[in-house]
């Protein structure tokens, strides 16, 4: 790769290219897909759209892959190299412009989500994408995976926050999509949830909202997941929270390792957050108590949960990088299936896990009844093999019933579960605008 680095440096500048190998920067990604052999990379650090255009043009001439890189928080191998590649690190695209009257921000691809949240708040505004990785993840990375955050029940996914963007296509052309709140056949959607296979996002226009007058968090307790799930279905007919998390955590004999990173008590809890005027929020709370017919926990417990919600990222990072993980195989799966099938799907997952001697340590829904998540853990003999078989059965079933991932993207790890008819359509688009297949190959399709 040395000669590639030298030639590219002549085009965009010595200070913008290094031989840095990004395999060591992708702790989450490489651990997520340990069976894949990652290839050598060089790193480019563009400062402008024109730099990216030059890099993409160079990549086409030399038939070498380019992979956009943001915060490195992906879990599915979406920014990993399956062939020698140029990693395009977007960290210098970090400008933020707030258009207060328009309730819009223009942000560079490399802006950390927390930075935009803080800057918007100083203007009395809310940027509503608030994932657990808020301190690490970037704007473009969140768009590329169409991620979900803690406020998705009220404000939608990251993709729903996007009004326009600038992107460099695989042909090295620049596409500028002006902000629009109208939904129609818009090329904007080529870049939402497609993980950079159709182009490199350099900036985006995103929605902002007035800061809510009042915010209130509540926790209700149920006897089991089924009881809680049915209560949520009743609730959502009349009440719209901005955050909803129904979670059942199970007591598993694994030397306390579950609780070390889940940081939750055993049992079934429903976490709700409301935004609005004080009168609106008080009404939502009163109506929730009436509809749920469940024990409400102390307000301090609820506030502690909300104030510390982003610490989950630290717990998880610490867990997967630590010695405690040795000998333990852990996976969490996030599927989207019809709400009428969720409880049936949960029962099937439990049967599959039991057959492969795997512990289900948590099952939950996040924001919407269709979004079901399950956490699996096992150890001892043939742990990896047993886990892979169980995951394959669960995700194959989910793919037939709905979708097999709703918040982390597909990347390399889950690409085999994409339905053939979906892949066929995406490949036709891909090869039409990227005939040399340079743009983040091996992902999704």
C-alpha cells in the first residue's frame, strides 16, 4: 500500500494521507465479526469536498476501494475492509451552523452527535437523535445506519431527522440535496441506512425542535414480559411518549457478568419519557397509570435511569474489551416484526436458545411494539458454534417475518440475511452508479 499512499499524497497533500492501519481502530466492528480477515488500509484525511472528489477519482483509476469512516462505533462491520482500501476519515468535517428560525442545522459529516446536541441546546433547541453512543458517533455514521436513539418514539430515527445533504458519488460527482420537509421520490433516501455504498456524505441538514417546556420520566414494573407488552399496546392507543423501553432482565448464573454491563435489576420494567407543556406531561402520566395498571417505581429511580442512560456505552465497551469476556460468547439481536407476532417470536427464541444451551439474559422492545430485541450469552464447550447456530435460526426466522435489524445497520455481519429480491434491486442501483464497485464493497449486498 506504500506506493498507493505516495501517489495519493501527490494529489491531495502529504499531510492528508498516512499508512495508518484502521484495523486497530475498529474494536467494536472487529469483535462483532471476528471470523473475517480484514485487509490492509491507508488513511486519508480530506478537508473539503474537493479533496474527497480527488480521492474517489484516484480510487476509480486504481480500482481500489474507499470506505468512509466516522466514530468507529459500528457493530456490524460497516466500516471494515474486506480488501485493501483507502479509509476516508471524516473527522475534519466538523462545522456546525444553526439556523434558529428555520429549526435547521447544517453539520459536517464528522460532527460528534453530542457536540450538535450541546450547541443546539444553547440556542434553546433540541437535536433529537440521542443514542447510547452519543459521545462517539458521528452525524454521517448515524445517517448511514439510520440509527435509533433514546428519543425515537417521539421524534423518529436518525434518517427521519435529515432534510438534505451533500454527498460525493462513486463517479466522483457531487450531489447536493437541498433541505425539504416534503416526502416524495427523493435521492436523499439513497444515503439513509445504506452504509456508504452509494456515496460519501460530507454534510447534512437536520431538523431541530424547540426545547420542550417540560420533561418527565417514569418507570412501571410488571410480572413478566408478556404482561408488560400487552400493557404497552394498550398505552400506545392513547399516549405518545418520546421514549419507550420495555425490558425484561433475567437472573442468569454467570458469575455476575450480566449485571456488570447491563446495570439493570432483574425483572420487567417499562421506562417512559414525556415531552410537552407541564399540563400535557401531567395528563400523559395520569393516563399512563390508568392504562398500564402497574406499580410505578420511585421518581428518583426514574430520574437516575434517564440521567445515566448514556453510560451503557461505557459499560459495554469495558465489557467487550476486558478479560471478563474471555470464554463468554455474547450477542444482542434487534428485529422488526409485526406486533401481532412479537410474543410468538419471543417464545420461539426461548425454545431455540434452550435447544442450544444458551441463556437469554434480556428481551425488550424499544420505542415501538414491532422493535424486539434479545440478548444472548453462553460459555463453556463449543460456545461460539452453538451461538452461531442459534443466531442463524433466529435471524432467518425474523427475515421471513419482517426485518432482522432495526437500529445498528447490516454491514458485513448480517448481509447474508438480506432477502434476495432486495439485494437484486440494490445491486442494480449500485452497479449503475458505481461500476467499479469501489464504494464500501461487501456491505449489505
